[in-house]
């Protein structure tokens, strides 16, 4: 009997591992937001794999627009502009306010992946924080643009704006018309300032890059948000 004991122990260990693997697979099926192999859905909650999926969408036009089609979200796919490192093929404008507040100016057309991230950002970060701090919704987002073929300031690398894979948000307008601006309210230490800092902190990890007035003077009047693809999926938040 003693000679069979190692085999029995090995069999039991293998059985436990198999059960654990099956349970893990079932858990991932029940929680696709954590499964990097499951397709991205706008309605899903954020999970471990959400950022990775959003970054992947930035390089897959058809998959990204398909996510909006499945969600029955109205949008206009704007024509491709630029070429080479400044080719922007994902530019889009949402035609309803269900996913993102009204944009001002309204003709801004960020890339599909950025728009998808903004939809989750609005749902999970912006609106809950607006309700917490002001008891009302954010109705409009003021922006400084998305597409701009240029290099990063002082560097040779291209900006994510070169492919519309970024957007700059300068102000939040509440339902009652109250306007909360980065340039005017970031350092005041009141509810508006607390809201803006909380929005910045809540954006980290969802977007690849989040730059605020704390980063440098060039960002004193806006949040820079983008879906850059980086080695190992690391993110930047300042």
C-alpha cells in the first residue's frame, strides 16, 4: 500500500488542479470584464482586462465600431484624415447623449477607442462624482480638441493626438449650468476642486495616459486623456 501512496497524492493534486482550472474558466465566463480573450462590451463593468481591451480597440477599427453597433449607440464615423503616423481612421461623433455628455465644441471627433473609454469614464467616474459633490449630473463636456498631427512637446515621439487617439477636456458643465473649469477651479480647495481631483484620480488605469494641471503648465487648463499602447500595458497618471 505504501508504494501506491505517491501516486494517490499525485492523482489527488492533479484532480484538485483540474477542478480549480474548471472553476476559474467558469468564473471568467461569468465575469468577461476580467477575461482578456472575451470581446469588449460597452455595457460591461470595468474589470482587470478592460484597459487592455480598450488599447486593443485602438488598433482594430472594425472591432471597435462593432462594440458601438452591438450597444445600439448612435454615431457618425467621420472620414479618414491624414496619412502615415498622422492617419486617423477611427474618428467618430456620438449622435446621442446616452454614453457621453454633449460635447462642446460638438464637432470634435475622437477615435473610437477613446470614445469607448469616455463612455465608461462618464458612467463610472464623472457622473457618480458629480452626484456625490453636486447632487446633479454633468450635462456637457468642454474640450480643446482631439486630432492634431504633431509631436510631443520637446520630444521626437508623435502625440496620440496625431491619430485622434486622445482628447483634451477643459471643463464640466452641470445640469443647472454651473461651469467647472480646470484653469479656474483646480487649486481652489472647494467642492469644484475636490471634484476635479477625484475625476483625475478615477481616470487612472482606465485611460493609458491621464495628464492634469499637476503635470506641467501646458496642462493647466485641461485633462489630457489617451489610449496609447505601451509595453506591458503600463499607464501614466499625473
